[in-house]
């Protein structure tokens, strides 16, 4: 654990899905709340002795609705999912029958596995594709943007019962109004998985999926900066008349997601909620409603813009030429770099980021880079200029090692041992990172 603390402190964390929580969140996670069993919804727990746990969970739900500006008459929330993957599967389990159809963004296009991924060869990877029928939509290989016309055509043929928007490596805004139109045309429930951007949504720094979607799921540990877990929001109360949603059964005038989703999560899929996590989430959500948090999310966006323009100025290629949110996709194909080799060089220099498929380009893809974690440590635009230089230097080193030792994994890794360029860059990275405090702990 001590070694991991040092690694977090001395490194540059650019994995777009990661963040650093504050001390209060960590204290709640490591607290006595871990001791209690509290199966069931708050106010209706299976075991006795849950009066205070209930208070905590009610408070957490109240703050969750407040953080996203939702009225309890129209939206309900479940804060018990252990992860966003469980949250998504609970939605499918609650409102679908086995074998029903789901459509989400394809994983190589930037979607998440839990939306029903199966491989090109047909291997079903996600439980969503094992127990349901899934067919993905894709981004346009030239532009990198979602191809809405193709999506509509596909959706009208496939007729999914759930249409999912939201993904893990999509740098641009989502057209929720268009998704709503398409969902209505094929009679699908519209679900948004805002796992990556929920912090930006709460701070109103990106468009809100709540205006158009029926169900919204998220992680709580990415841009939101809470403890590791999942959350589900669902519409409740009367359906708006005008829009004439078709949903799963015809003319019912009230939404019926609440009971189905809550039952699917517990008892169908999960056991006792992790109360330490729920308390930590309540703490994080209180922070989300503050002006400081809004300022943080604005900085996350500005930093992503600064990094994108710094890389573009150095003549590198970004998918869609930039970003509207907290992450960018750097296409390494043009540089002749193997994504895995670049990722390894960065790791050796204490920069963590991850390789990702660049849809439409051949095998060596690119890397996904996000700004939430380093922004939590206090990095500003000029720091991301420095980070852009480190990233360029790592690309040069990758290129030299590939040339001198070969591109294959085994040969390449040999070239990283006792490499002077690497130790020089690692020293610079460590010196840079050590200037910034860690939010949750002292070193
Ligand atoms: C990260 C992510 C998830 C998975 O979250 P876990 O909590 O790790 O299960 C689901 N959906 C999307 C879009 C994600 O980016």
C-alpha cells in the first residue's frame, strides 16, 4: 500500500476514468459503516438496527437528485449498485426479458463493454450480450463522430427495447434530442450511461441527458470524484402526454421503472449494499453541489482544451480534432507507433494513460487521455503544456526504441531496460508531479 501511495504521488495520472478522492470520502470508505448488513431499500430494510443507515441512504439519494437538479416527483434514484456494470445490468434485468434487444455504441467506437459487447469473431464478452440480443451502432470512421443516420436506420431494423447513449472514449457532445427521436420511432426506452461525464453534467458543463432520457446510469468515481461505485436514476410519476412514449407496455400513464429496477438490483442481482460507499457518496455529492466543484469541472474542461491544442500545435492527430469534454483520443497511427509500446514507455516514465482502438484505423490504434485526475491535484493549463511536452518526448523515445529494437512486444520491452532517455524523462515527470499535493493523503 505504501508503494502504491508513492506511485500515485510521483506519477502523472491521465487515465480518463480515474480521479483522486478527498480525505473525507476516504475516511467514510474506511469506516465502521462497513460492518452493517442493510439489504432492501431505505425505510424497508430486511434486518433491524438500520435506523442510522437509513438516514445515510436517504440523505445520499436526496443529494444525488439535488446534484443533478432533479425533482423527486419526476426522478427516483438507487445508490446501491456496486459498480456501473452492475447498475447497467440491473436496468436490463429489470425492464427486459431474456433475449430482448439492446443497442449501444460499439466498444471499438468508444462504447462500454457493459452495453453488450461481442467480438468481431462473435465471442460474447459482456453478460448483456450473453443474456440479451445486442447490436451496436458505430462512429463514422472518417469523422470520428457518431453516425446518427446509420444509427437510425439500424435501430429501425433492429427495434431494440433499450437504446443506450453514453460511452467511455467519446470526446464529443451527445445529441440527446436525436437519440430521443430515434428511440420514440422504434419504441425503445432511452437510457444514458453517463459514467465518464457525470461530473460535467452535474456542473452543467456539457448537455444534460436528463432532459431526454428515461433512465440514466453512472459510475460515481470518474469525473464525479466520489467513491468507486454505480448509481441509477429513473423517471417516475406521470409520463408526459405529448411525447407519447411507447415503452414496454402501451397506454400506462405512469412510469413503472422504479419497482422493476430496484427489484432487479436487490434481490435479483446484489446482496447487502456497501454502506461505507453510500456514506462516502453522500459526502462527494454534497461537494458536487458547491461553486468550488463547478470551478473544478470548468478547469477540467479548460485543461482538456489546453492539452488538445498543445498536441495539435505539435502536429499530432486527434480523433475529431479536439474535444468537448474531459478526454481526448490521440491517433498514433500516423506516427507509426504501436499503441501498446507507447503505453509501456509512458508507464516506464510514470505517466499512466491507456491504449484504445481508433475506429477505422488499422491495428496500432491510439491512446485515450483525460484531465480529471491531474486537475484534482491542482494542474492548470500551463501544466498541461508541460504534460504535452512529456507526451511528445515519450513518443520520440517510443519511435527510437521501435527503430533500434523492433516493434514486437518482446524486442521492444528489452529496449526499455537501462534506457537513459527513459530514466531522464522519468526524473522530469517525478519532479513535476511532486509539486502537486494529493487530495486525500499526505506523503
Ligand atoms: C467505466 C464505465 C462503466 C463501468 O464502470 P464500473 O463501475 O467499472 O463497472 C460503465 N459504463 C461506462 C460508459 C463507463 O465508462
